[in-house]
C-alpha cells in the first residue's frame, strides 16, 4: 500500500513537498533519504490539491502497475484519474509483466477547467525540442525545462550552463521560460529499474513524469495545450516511455497533450532546423549531448552527437554552426560504430538507417577538409549492412549494462570517484 497525504509547501510557496507512506513490503522501491518534491520558479501554494498531486502520481502509478501495489489519495482531478486507466492499458500492450493489481483509490474526484488557452513545450534544448519550437514559434509557447531529468540536481555547473545557453539563444523568449527542479529520478531505488531489467526512465517513466510536472503551471498560466517533442516515428515500434499513444493519453482538466513532430524522422528534423536557419539567419545551438565529458554545448564525439552532426553534414551545412565541434577523425568515429563488437538495438539502428537513406540522396554534403575521401566514407557508410548488425551482441550488451547499473546504484560514491578520474585523464 502507498498512501498519499495532503501536500505541504516550502521555499516561500514555490516547492511542493509530497507527503506519503509506503508499507514495509514495498519500501525497497523508495529512497529512505529523500521524498519526492517539485520546486517551481513561481508560487504554487495556491494550486488546488487535485492538480498539485498530479506530478507525484505521474511518477508513482507506473511503479504501482509493475510492482503490484495499490495507491490511496484523498482528491484528484477526474480527467487525470481516467487518463491513468487508459495509460495502464496502453503500457500493457508492450509490457506483459504489468500486474492486475496497482489500483488507484480516490476519495473525491474533482472536475477542473482552465479558462485561458495558452500552450507549453517541454524544452531540453536538444534537436527534438528545438525543432518543435521552430515549427511552433508563432504560438510563443511557455518553455518548461526540468532540472533533475537529463541533468542531475547536484550538477549545478551543467545546469547553470543550460540556463545560460537558453538566455543566449535569440529565438528563445526569456519571459516564457519556466524552470522546475525535481528529484523525479532519485526518489526511487534501483529496485524500480529492475522491474523492467534496467532503464526505467527511458522505457516507462520519462513521458508521464515530465508532462505531469507541468500540471501546477497549467493551472497558474492557463495552459491547455502541452507539447512534448517526439523521439521516433510510427516506422518503429517498441516499448518506450514517450510515444504518441502514451503521451497523448495524459490529460487533466481540459488540457491536451501533443506528441509533436511524430510524422518527422530525425533527419527531417535536422533538415527543418537547417531550413529555419537559411530562412531566418538564426543558427540554433543544439544541445543533444549530456556526456560527463562534454565542454560547451556538446561533446561532439558520442554516437548521438555523431548522428546529429552527420545529418547536418548531409544537409550541406557545417555542424560547427549548430553547437558542435567537428574533428578530423569524424568519419573514423562514424564507421567505428559498426565494428565486430558493435551492439545495435532496433531503435538506434533505425536512426542510422534513416541517415543511410539521407546519405544516398545527398547531393552536396558539407566538406570538412577533403571532398574525395569524405565522399568515399559517406558511400561506405551508406552501403553498410545494418540488418546484420541489429541486436548482434544484444544479449551480451544487456548483461554488461545491467551489472554496471547495479554497481553504480549500490556504490554511487565510488562511481563518482571513477568519473572524476576519467575526466582528469
């Protein structure tokens, strides 16, 4: 049993302190050191409890579905209550280990309605969210960024950089920026990750969790349309925490959620960013990478950076104009992803396949230093047999990843020492 008591507020009414009690048999799932909280950059103490409790439930209910325990709360928005029923059914299509238990018991359902009609966009500064902003810039949406999602709360340096990058970006309206800090990734233990092998955040949590944190802001700012940028298109389907089927079922009051850009591949989004720059003269500085070792906007070396840079190159533009630093070994790094020990999941392989198609169609890719050798590398990449690489070493990779995760979770201090040593090296 997980019992939620009425919320309290601290920090001059800007921080929601969630009060709850977990029975002994499920206590292993929750941190003993910290309870879930959400801190905003404006006063939220006047928001009704039926709305205030949504961020907590958006994080708790998926755990209840997989672990099989009931949740009790005094009052809740009626629309959100119904959306949770639909969300559980949707996740069950991809995750057969969701239990019949995990029910939500509410003493009083409340019908809420917002009279204004503003929009909001979850904004990470990455390709997906920036591309969404460029297409919806006329709507001038509130931009909601979450400290504690991609950047740890303790990592003040990277968060300060993030805030500074937002201020430096010409197309970002400073008056519409909303910052939320939440321990949404640390209030539970590694036992929750083990409910889905590992990667609870990616597979289950992040869509509902991030959208749910907007609930108090929607009440204060009259937000009825919430956009979360898509990651994939309908061309690939697997269990994931943010899809059009799940995100658009998250509702409260008279709000609606749009899984924005679902019709676009990442190569299409890159092309849209390039076209936006050509039309407006604004080369947005993308932040696609949260590597521990990055300096500036991106590390420009990890596979995610490589894919984005390659997409920009194939669109005929210089990645250096979009927040990257292209090295002379760029194509060596690209081709290294497909060696004998490559581990290629279906989702990642799909992104590389899209880039292969783009490479075959590209007429005038950007030349870094030598056109002939670079065209040879592009043609080599375009001809790679990705279908032979997909999941080639998946079982081995999953075992290593799971063991590594458990060690990191059990010995976090030692892991931070290890990271500090790596940074110095």
